[in-house]
């Protein structure tokens, strides 16, 4: 605000000088001068208008990015907007929320995660594959059959003509790993428990937690996983000796560097799928 008033005052002095008018330095105005108060009001109004236009522009830009039709993001947002058990307004892609409370609307939005990818079938025809998941409270999980049927029917009504959709909500891809953890025996014991008793199996907890932190349908990178586990206090060196993933009844295949889960997310199906070899090691650096 002070900077804006200074700019106005400098321009005022310059313009009077260029016009050959009597010098009038704002620095000489009293604190209750009408000219000074008017200048302050001018600056407040100018700043307010500028702020309003900045907010408006940001809001419009965000809406254009999020609601652009015919894009994968548009289809993902439509899936997230699905309200289970609600009907659409006539000739509209909006739901009829008459007499519905905010809690009713929130509870009806069962789709919490959505990703859209373009794929080709065996004949070279492009279709959109829409991957969906909901929140079970502690983790991601697949939609129920009625929920998946409802969102599939909804997307079929609002989609662009001629666009082929494959709407899926799948159980997590399975991951199998073998880690070698070199740990500081002054911080962790041979089972990964903290010696101060604040956490059990700290290394295993971090390994599993990283999979939950990945964005839905994000790329899993083994090196990033290692980097995250290295941040655990007491872990000196972390190595991945084996990393394999699979979907459904398909066989496990090795992951050398990265992979995008078919279902959109990875989980250990069984505790036996995560093996940790722990070796005591004094800090190196």
C-alpha cells in the first residue's frame, strides 16, 4: 500500500512539473489533508480492483483447465462428480440435488480417485480406459458392483458421441519385494523396532507407507522407494534385491526401474510378499 501511494505521489509531482504548474510536494501535506486522504482512497480502490481481477483470472484459468471438454481430465472430473443413487436433471449432465443436504451429496460421491488413459485395441482403435477407486477409510479399494454399474451408466450418458469408454475399478496390483536393510544398532534392533520403544518395524512400516503415498495411477520407481526408506532414522543403507508385480492371476514379473500399476495402485497382498534382511551397520556419514 505504501509503495503504491509513493508511486502515485511521484507521478503527481512529475506531471505537475511537466505541465508547468506550481510545485506541490505530497510530503508537505498534513496527516488530515483532504488531498492526502483522497490519494489514500484512490490507492485502496486501485489495489482492490487489481486484487479482484487477479482472483477472477485465477478462478477462470482453473475452471478452463479442469473443465475443458473432450480431454482425459474432463472425463476424470466427471467420474469424480458421480453421485451414487441420484438422478440427472432432464437434458443435463448435472445431478438433481433437490432437498439433498451437503452431507447427502458428499456421501453419494463414492469415486475418490480417477485416472484416464488412452489405449488402442487389437484393431488399432483408440478408446479411453477410466480407472476408478474409492476410499475405505484407511486405504484405496475397488468400487462395489452397483457403484461401478452406476458410474459406468452415468459416463455413458455424458460422454462425447463416438468415444469408446472402458470403465474399471480393480483390486490393487500385487507387489513382492526383498529388501536388504543395514541398520544402526543404536537406533533399531534386529527386527526393525526402535530401541526407544516408539515404533515397531519402522523399516517395514516405511516400505508399506510409501506405496500409499503414491498418486493414483502414478509411476512406481524403485529408486524413489529406496530414497524414501533411507529417510527412516536408523536406516543406514537400503537396497532392493527383488521387486516383482502382477495383476490378478497373471504371473509375477520383475520391475527393474519403474512401472505403472494396471489397477492404478500397488499393495502387498500378503505379509510373506515383503522380506527384509537386516544387517547391523554403524553410520557411514
